[in-house]
C-alpha cells in the first residue's frame, strides 16, 4: 500500500474523531489548551493503538484466508464507510463538557472500533504497521485538535460533512483495494 492510500485511510478514519471533537468543542464555553491536548491524545492514541491490535489479530489468521483477503478488506472498509455516511444523517447531540478520562475513554474506544477493523485489513494487505499507525495517530491527533477549535468557534455545521467525507474516502479505498487485486 502506497503512502497516498495510507494517507487517505488515515484521513478517513480520523473523520469520526473530528466529528466527535467538534461536538466536544461545542460543549465548552471557552476552549483551553488542555481541552485540545486531551482530545488529541485520547482520539489520536486510540486510533493508533486499535489498528495495531487489529493487525496483530488479523496476522494470526491471515494465512488461513489469504485467498479472500482483498474481499475482506473491501467489505470492512466499505462497511465502515457506509456506517459513517449513516452517522452523518443523525442530528448533533449535546455532549458532556468534561474532558476527564471517565468521559474521554469511552468516546475514544467507541470511535476507534473502526480503526480495529482497518488494522485487520492492514494485516491481510501486509502493510508496514508501525508507520501506518503513527500516521493514523498523528492525523487523528491533528484533526481532533482542529475539531475542538472548530466546534467551539463554528458550531455543529461541519460534523455531518466530516463524516460524509470520511465515509466516502473509506468506500473509495475499499474499492481501490478490490480493483487493484482483481485487475492488476
């Protein structure tokens, strides 16, 4: 997988965190540096750890299903993309204004389940995992920080747009993986 495809996947999986960060920015009166750092570390960290875990799990049974790996990658990425498109249609909900671990941990874990599935796909595609998780974590960190600031400044206007972009990117990447395997 090339750097362009990896960057596109990083962008795609970071969009859910961006949307949640926008909502977190909406929830606070005044954004402080600790809010930005908290969102960036929680979301960026979980988005880096979960694909690594998915990669380890996927590597364990990669040999058994190697002839189907491209289809599994396609289905996983397409399902995540479709789910993000569905979430984009949901109304914005008011979030707890707290950035405490008891609030951020469940949000980060729920958000990064998609990244676990991406990690399984990475195992099937034999992606160099350490640079991949670093790029995903860094991208998500940056989008989470930006999301808190944007949410605090502009409101809920961009939440659904971010999820639509992320969903479309993941659908396209899943299709590209399938096309590359079947016709190249």
